[in-house]
C-alpha cells in the first residue's frame, strides 16, 4: 500500500512535497518565533484541483491539515503544533495559487488566487486606477487567502472595514475535498447561507480558500499625513475626534508610544520624529481637498506636529509606526496580544495595563490602529511558553469591555481564552458549524476552538 508521501507526490508532484527538515523549517515556525511544531511534510499545490486532491488524500487517511499562506500570522494558527515524536499533520502552503485576473473596471472587482500577496493585489488594482481596501505592514508576504482566513484588518480599516467587507465571494475546498465556488461577483445574492462570510475569519478551520472575488474602491490619494505628539491615549483619541470633525475623511489613524519609538529608533537608526519628546503619538492620513489646513494647524498638539504632503515624506513618517513589529521582535520574542475596545473604554484599559504587566516582571510596548479602537499590546520578558501574562492582560481587557482579538484571530495562542470574548452559546454554535463542515476535525485542529477535554 502506498504511503502518505507517495500519494501526495502523485497528486502534487515530487518537487512540491517537501520532507527535509531543513526545507520545511521555514513553514513550521511562525513569524514571531513563539510558535513552532513539526509536520510530516509540506505540500505546495499549484491550483484548486491539486488542493482538492491533496485534501482528498488527507481526508481518506484521517491526516490533519494546517493551511498556510504567507506565514505572517501572529497567533500560531498557520504552523503545526507538536514535536518530532508526534508529527501528525501536513502543512498545505497556498502561496503558489497566484491567479490574478484582469480588473473588471465596470464593476470595480477582481478575482485573485489565495497566494497573491496583498502588495501585488494592491499594485494590480492601482494599475487600473482602483484600490484594494486592505493594507498592512506585512503586505509583501501576507496573502489573499491568509487575510481572508484571519479577516485581517490593517491601516485602512477605519476607511474600508476589515477583509470581510471587501469580499464578494470565495472559492474554497472543504474538508472532504469538495469545492465551493462563489466567484460570480453578484452584489445582491440572498440564496441561502452566506458561506463566503462564514469562511472569513475561520482561520483555516472550515475550508481552504483557493481564490476570492474582491470589491475594489476608487483610488483615493492621501492629501496630508500628520504625526503629532500627545500626553496619552486619551489625548490621542480626543485629537483624532477633532481632526475627523475638520477634514473630509481620515483614511488611517494609528497610535504608538515612546517605549515603542525607542525600540524603532534603536533598530532602524531613524532620527527623532519631532523637536520635543512626547509620551505618545497619533499618526493620521487625511484624504480629500478643501480649506481645512489652517483649522487643523490651530489644534492643540498640532503646533509641533510633522506634516507631510508628498509620498516620500509620508513614507518617512509612516516608518515610525510600520517598523514597530520588526523592531519589537529584534528586542526579544514578544507575546503579541491584539485587543480592541469600545472607544470610551480604551483609555481606562491603558491606564490599568502597566501595573498588570510589570507585576509579571515584563514590559508592554503598545501601539495600534486607534481609529478602529484597536491596541496591540506586545509583552517582552516572559518565556514564549509562559501564558500567565497573556491571561492577565486578556482578563483586564475583558473587564474593560474589550475583545481578545481585534484582527489577528485566535489561532493556537488564544484558543483557551475564547470564552472571554464569546458566550457559551456562541462557542457551542461555532463547534456545531465546525463539526458539520469538518466532522473528523482535520482542518487546523487546535486552532480557534480548543480541543474538548474528555
Ligand atoms: C509586520 C506585520 C504587520 C502586521 N500587521 C497586521 C495588521 O495591521 N492587521 C492584521 O490584521 N494583521 C497584521 N499582521 C498579521 C498577519 O499579517 C495577518 O494575520 C495576515 O492576514 C496573515 O496572512 P498570511 O497569508 O501570512 O497567513 P498565514 O500566517 O499563513 O495564516 C494565517 C491563518 O490563516 C490560515 N490560512 C492561511 N491561508 C489560508 C487559506 N488559503 N485558506 C484557509 N486558511 C488559510 C492559517 O491556517 C492561519 O490560521 C501583521 C503581521 C506582521 C508580521
């Protein structure tokens, strides 16, 4: 009888079934280095038919499958668990599914394969005078499939919403190897359950996304980028509200603090962004024309702000925010906690956070998409396997009415804490959906929904 590797080789080709640990290492450890495991092999199918065949082989044999895109996820959802003694699963890398159809300019839509990177998709749309509504610092590696599976947010969420708001339909392979396809681009379709939206944010647990039909937006140039120093997050939120009331539209609104700026400057060698030192910063992209410049300049905190109008100067300001993630990782292996709050509760959470983190002998580096009520709390200090500080911060977030995942998803990292953001009835409904679509539990086991203890 043929073994698993032979069968996968027969459907995907020998070059696309990787077994050497040297080669598979890049697929079995995550971007943060906090999560890593072992796979029996890594398969790299070329098209939807091969994905279906690979899943069919795994389903017949009862082999678990971990879907992976650009492997930029931050919650351990795209890498296998376990060690060499109990390697069970197969990593299926979707990066080679790089179909990118011509832009339909009449409908402002495009069909893209799961492996197309967000940078390539955005460039493709821009060449047609349109814009894809998701952008994030991992754009050169993060894929269409991965961003759908995590329902990624990013810097444009405040303007266009999360990935699910861009989705008109998906093509996906289900756990039994069957293919569903909703790539017709119909805006109004009430013919039954919305399977596309069900797959958005499902983190590879309900199906493998192979392609998507995506909504595009009219290209919208940024007219102004502002970086302002502020005393704290409450002042940043208040300043953002004032800016919003004065300008046509805010496209992006980001927050960071002095501790993160210090790490960024140490890692990148960038100069100080403003003449004076500040505890916290608001970075905002403003779009649209009008005579708002003078009114903006009179706002408190904007008197010593940096204002950029051309793309090079804007990129220089954005580097202070976008280089946070790599600069924090250069300082250690962070616990990346991605929270969101109702706008009125975010300052109170921030005020209580430092005590919880310093009690654990750790340091918190805080930044995030403040326009969407989102805070990334990066904890440096504890061992990668020590979850105590994660649990304490999640409990604090829940006490302040927050969610334990704004945009990165639950992954393996937070599966045990899902009850802090979802009720028992909601979790039971999720488990019912999971067992309906994947009765053998082969798609990304242990991700999003923790194993049920017997
Ligand atoms: C520097 C940096 C900045 C980031 N900024 C942001 C940000 O602003 N906003 C944000 O939301 N995230 C951000 N992230 C996190 C990450 O980029 C996103 O979660 C992204 O959506 C992951 O895409 P990926 O292709 O790398 O997916 P992966 O990391 O490969 O996988 C992520 C999850 O999706 C599943 N998956 C992947 N592909 C498929 C598929 N085709 N079908 C089904 N399931 C699949 C995996 O199993 C896993 O559970 C950032 C990460 C980095 C490193």
